[in-house]
C-alpha cells in the first residue's frame, strides 16, 4: 500500500488528469449553480415545492447530516465538512494522475460531489437538497447534483474495478 501511495505522489499530472480536473470543476459549478437557482430564482425556501410531473418535483430540504440526514448537526457538521474536503482533494489529486479514463472520470465525479456538498455545509450549515422523486413512492429521499455525481462516480468506479478484475483473470487463465 505504501508503494502505491509513493508511486501516486511521484507520478506526473497527466493530460487525462487535467481533463478530469476540468470535469471535477464543472461538477462543482453545476452543483452550486443549481442550488443558487433553487434558492434565489425559484425561491423554494419561501414559495414551497414546485411540481414538474406527478412523480417529480423540486422540494427544498436542508440536510444537516450525511446520507439521508443521518448524524447531523453540531460538531459533526465540521467533522463531516473536513472529511468531505479532505476526501474530495485526495480523490481530485488521484484523478489528476490517472492514465485510465474510466477511473479518472469516476474519481472526478466523486470528488466534485464531495466538494460541492462541503461548500454548502460551510456556506449554509447544511446541504441544499431539492431533486425530489418521492412521488414515485419508491424513492422517498430528496437529493442534489452533488449527490448524483457521487452516486454516478461510485458506480463508474465499481465498473472500472470489475473490468480490471475481469481483464486480470483473462490474462492469467491458460489459453486452451
């Protein structure tokens, strides 16, 4: 493990890595712009939910905790914020060194989402959630662009690891 960390720290920033950092920045900007739109253009906190379709609406929710509002408030806000910033920076750093596109994009999505939500915690004391599919009666949680980026990034990273594992098995299996 120590060798992997040393190799990552010594590796140069790649052309792909610069592109991944651009994706990371775009996710943060899209996340923050969407939240500004919800807060200041739609004014969801004062005007209430906006129904788009019977199963989809924009609903303002302040999430003081982590996933699904767990463990929120107080000192934990700052612990969680510091963790999100540290994880986002570490993943962004790793993305900047990537030579594998799928891994780099996955790390950039996760990092951008983590940093986007951390910005909310610093600015507002909570994360602004507003994408609401509770009308489906299947998915009751309200989320945001940063949450979506983290989820997509984790799925892409899982796909990357599955592909890598499959490729490694194919390389080691005897040709028959």
